[in-house]
């Protein structure tokens, strides 16, 4: 019954003009670039969509196995992310782009545990992020370009309503970035980087590393130790936003003075 519910769209959805927007193709570039930069010996792609990413990678020479719950998309293997039919440490890298929001959040960590079990090294996922942000885009002489965004969390987050596809999204009430990071880390991963695509800020990427020792009660994002206090999520988001604002304003001033 759950598997039937998780197949939420028809195959031609992935080839519609509205789906394949300019922003989505910018996201495809990041999806491909993150994989190639890791130089993996084997890749499992969970959720294949229109196969744009997997087809490119195969032509590039990457060993890719495609996996999807929808048999109509013709993946190499059909199944659910909640029950991956692979042995432990089967793939060097696993990627899962814009997939996990299609399952109820109560299964989010179950999916992460399965990915943790099957992957040997790195994981790249992307999730929809609706948090408010402001873009800064400047072009200076000598072809210097600055493209940044500043996130400004809402005090009153909107309530997410199931639209037939997404059960939840980052930035909605009850689904803060802090909560998602906590669940990722407590599933055994280190978050090496997280960012949003400038041309498509709706897509937030997470580059994860499998922590061999698992979760030890201390939450780590890169080199930032967050501890295990009840209010760490709020402190994390406030610190992240404040640091970004200061860094970007500093960069703007330096570049403005430099090219005066």
C-alpha cells in the first residue's frame, strides 16, 4: 500500500516544459558536478526522473546503477528507498536528488539508515527548501562577479499541505533546516557541506560523509560542534544566518572599494 502511494506522478511529468525549467537544469549541473568531483568507483542513483543525470554520467564513464520505485521509468532495479535490496557498503557513492520529500517525514530517518547501510563513502542528496532568502548579484569591471544569497528565516513558518507529491519541505512549520540536519547527523552522517543553488534556491544540497563510528551524541556540521542541547537547532540557524550576512556584506564592501 505504501509503495503505491509513493508513486505520485506519471512518467511524462519528468518531460514537461514546466518541470524542466532553467532553474532545474542549473540544479542538474550541480547534481552531476558533485558526483564527478568525488571520483567514485560506483554510484547508486535513487530516483531517476528523466534520466538526464544518469545518462550523462554513463557517457562520462561513471559506473551508475539506477534505482526507482516506479517500474514505468525503466530503472536498473525497482524498489523502495526504505528497503534497498543491496548488501552493506555496496556503492562508493549514493545520490538521492529531490526524492525523500516524496515519503512521509516519519520515514525520513528510515530511508537515511538504509542509505547509510548500503553506501561505503559519500552521499549527496537534495531537498526542497522554501526558507525565505534574498539574492545578491553584482558584476564589477575586469569580469569579477559576485553571486550570493542571504537566508532570513521566517518567524511564522507556513504550514505544509500535501500537494499529491511532497509530504514536507524545509522551511515549513515543523521542518526547519536544523531539524533536518539533526536527523541526518543522527543517522550516522557528517554534513560536509550544505548549500542552495543560486539559480534555483528551492533546491538545497547536502554533501554527506559516512561516519564509520556512527552518532556519538555530539552533532557536527563540518568543523562546527553543536552539542546535544534542546535548543541547538535555533542557535544553529541564528548563527548560520548572522555569519552569512556578515561575510557577504564584508565581501561586497571589499569588492566595491577595490573597483572604485
